[in-house]
C-alpha cells in the first residue's frame, strides 16, 4: 500500500486552532492579544472556546484571519461519574 499524506492532496490548506481559552475563562491572555499572536504566527483562523461562554469576536477578524464562533461546555454524565468538555461551533 502506498503511503498517503492528506496534505499532498490538491486544494487549499489553512492553519488554525479550534480550542483556545482567553482570560474570559481560564486563559492567560485577552482575546485581542490571542488573535494578534495567532495572526503573527501565520494562522488563518482561531476559535476562542472559553468555558461556558459562547463567543464570536468578529471585531478581531482582519486580513483574511477568521474568528470561529465557539463555546466549550462541560457535560456531566452522572451514571459514569465523569465530566466531558465538548467544544461546539454553530452550524451556520
């Protein structure tokens, strides 16, 4: 079987982060600082998925850099005695 790298397929590839926290939950930096940092590193998109806080920082979008609306929710499953953290993004 021939080795296949998905990045060798034709198309447009984008570098991004779909899980990042700001000071709005338990992160270290303000949303503005995070957007600046990721833009400076050549990222195309960022989701600020703070805990229990739906965010869409559209005012931080510029120069082809997209902010993805998101939230991180804690989901408790009592019968399993576990808590899962789930990132969610709107469908439209």
